[in-house]
C-alpha cells in the first residue's frame, strides 16, 4: 500500500486533527494568573454590586427619615406659633404643651434612629469607594494579562494554520462520504476514527481481529474496513 493511498491520507488527516485538538485544548487552558485576576475582578464586581444595592436602600431610609424629621419639626414650629396666638388660658397652654412635648419626643426618637443609619450610610460609602479603588488598581494588570493571552491564543491559531490547510487539501482529494463517516466516528470515539492494526489487534479497543478482517484491511481499499468491536476504521501501517 503506497503512501498516497486514500486510507493513509485519511490517517494523515487524523494526525492533523489530533494536533489541532491539542492546540485547541491549549487555547482554552487559561493561564493561572489570568484566571486569578478574572476571579478577583468578578469578586470585586459582585461585592461592589451588593454594597451599592445595600447603600441604595440605606440612602432611601435616610432620606425618608430626614423628611419625616423635617415634617415633625415643622409641626412643632406650627404648634408653638398656634400656642402663642391661641392659648389664652392654662388649659389651652397645657394642651398645646402636651402636643409640643409629644412631637418633640417623636423628633428625638427620629434623630436617634437617624444616627445609626447615617453611620451605616458612611460605612457603605467608604466600602464602595474602597472597592472601586481596588477595581481601578486591578484593571491595568488584568488588561495586560488579557492582551498577553490574546497573543498566546493567536500564536496557537497561527501554529495550526498550516495543519488546517494541509487537512483541507487532503480532504478535498478524499471521498466525501468516507470523510463524513470518519468525522462521526472520531467524535464518538475519543478523537480516533482510524486506528492501526498491531499484532493482530485493534489498537483502538485492543480486541483480537479475525484474520479475514486483517487481510481485507491490509488491502487499504475504500470503503475502509471497520473494527467489528469498536467500529473504527482499520489500517495497516507496517506494510511497505
């Protein structure tokens, strides 16, 4: 069987495919430093998002509390004005005094409640600012790592360019049906669609092959002979 036989060309296609598989695997093998930087960025983004959502809620509480406090203080001021204008006897003075006292106590409670809210608001603002600063610090490092990784990926793709071209040339000269079947077998069988017969065994599944199957496979003709066990195409490479 000559080196230009269809089955040997298909076997060469598989060698190219396996190398292209290796390059694709390397392409998706993200460097540890980039993986760590991406994870840190995601952590910062998530923590910043959570912080700002919480801060938004606290801001809303503070605004509402301040509005309520301002409203209560306005009620106190009006009550005092009314007291001065309308309280002509002790009973009226007492009624206005009780109302002013009640409103004053409510305002004091609101101020007490507002203190912790404002402290929490300040804490969250400081936390948000710190996270944004960390994000800004990380960005140049991450950008540099991403740029380097893009160059790494492009280099791997460039390495595979010659293999892809050789594969295309080989496939163009092969029977399309055989190539389609090879592709299906290869996808189903861990990347191997064509396997060598070694010492009377299928090197794909290690089953002993009947002599007639070995003899037919040795002819190297199409359609290719399949292993009766694993269904891969069989080839004899030890023949001249």
